[in-house]
């Protein structure tokens, strides 16, 4: 394979040491599982791969489109993927499972927090979650962790996603926005900052309105599901969204298979740290930081050992 442009990359990141081109090279390319086209995971995965390539060109990562979080976990555990994007609720269920052996998967980095909410057309009559009862809701692709988040959120206020709504599950995450725009469904469930599905509805001719739990509903949700976090979507993330939106959600992670060499884990951590320090990261990676990773870890022992070693080198861990 021919590698081009190493000197310009070095010049663009003065003072940032590139990771050794030979360390862990025998394990490459790495396979990164994302999700179906049109959702947030493929967008994040592409930004993740591009950012790492910019500071460590020999750390080759190939994106693999999957059905999403619920497929990514078994593929990681079977060794068919090296890395995968996994939504928060699925990660929690893996690390704290009571009906299966403890997982050997490890956290490479926190991706981003996913503030969960519904989007409807701005000209619709729907203004609360209760207003959506009995309506057709596009919950997402069946394998998506966002579907689990949605079920968990409405369960927290005493509703059943399957019984109190007319659930619609998608073959591709990208199909949801069009269904809202043309009126096939009342709302689309999703989460995240600049989530592609929300961007598409907000930028449509009809515009968008976002529906989040009320303050009282948020209290009930976190009381019942303590692993969910109180999150706020800042104002201005979507066209027409002029106010910050308080809601609930969780952190998604890049997980690694068991046996991923520590040298590779360290290279990943070093590359991401260099990207963070350079300030040149894409918007999708703005929350992908070492400090966020440590704060969001399900447990301290879930951090990939090579990543932990790098964090010790930069004095984030003792």
C-alpha cells in the first residue's frame, strides 16, 4: 500500500508526535462495525477513521456497515470485528448482564452523549410525548441501540413502545426522515447532536419540532432507569431549534474485541488524543475526548488496557 502526504500531515500538526508506524502493524487493517446507512453511526465512523488516518496514516481502519449496536456486540465477541460503535443502553446491558457470562469487550473511547427525543413536522399538532400515544412512530432500525433507548425512555413514564404507539421499524435508518416529512408516521425517534435524521427533517420544507420529556417525566425516567443521564441539547443544533432542550440519554462507545493488542489500543488512544489537542477534529468527534471517556466508563475495569496505558503516560490515570 502506498502512503502519501506524511510530511504535510506532520506540518499541519506541529508538536504532535505521530505514533510509530510499525507498532501493531501486523494486526491491520482493523474492522470497525457501524450501522445501517442514513443513521448517526456511519457518519461518526467515517469521521473517526478520517481523524485517525490524519495523525497515524498506517493505522488502517475499514468501516463495516452492520444492523447496529445489537449486531455489533456479538460480532465483536465472535472476533469478526475488531472495533464497533455501541449505543449506551446496549453497552450497559453487556457490561452489567445478569443472564450471561461477563463480557470481555473493552472501551476504547466514549463517542458522544445521545440526548433522546422525537422529531415531528413543525406544522403538526403534536407537542408532548403523551400527544403521540396511538400514533405511528418510526423508532429506528431494529438492530439500533436508539430503539432500546426509546423504549426505555417511554417505559420510564409508564408507556409501552409496542402497545401505546404504532411502532414502525426501519430497514435503513435513513428511511425515517422521509416518512415524517410525507406524513407516513407522526414522529421519528432519535438522539444525538446533529443527528442525520433530525437534520433531514429540520431542513425540509415543513421544518421540525422536537419533543422531549417534561421536567416531571425526566424525574420519573431517571428514578426508574438510573443508568440514564440528564442531558441537554444546546440551542441551535438544528434549524428552527432556538432553545436548549433538556432530556435524557446515554453515552455511546467505541468498543474493542477481546484480545485486541494493547499496542493497537495505545495507538488508537494516542491518535485520538493528538486529534483532540490539535483542535482539528470534525464536529462528530467534538465529545470524543479522554476526559469524557473516563467520566462515562461503565466501570474502571472496562477500559481497554492499551488505552489505559496511554492515559497513564499522559497523567490522566495514576
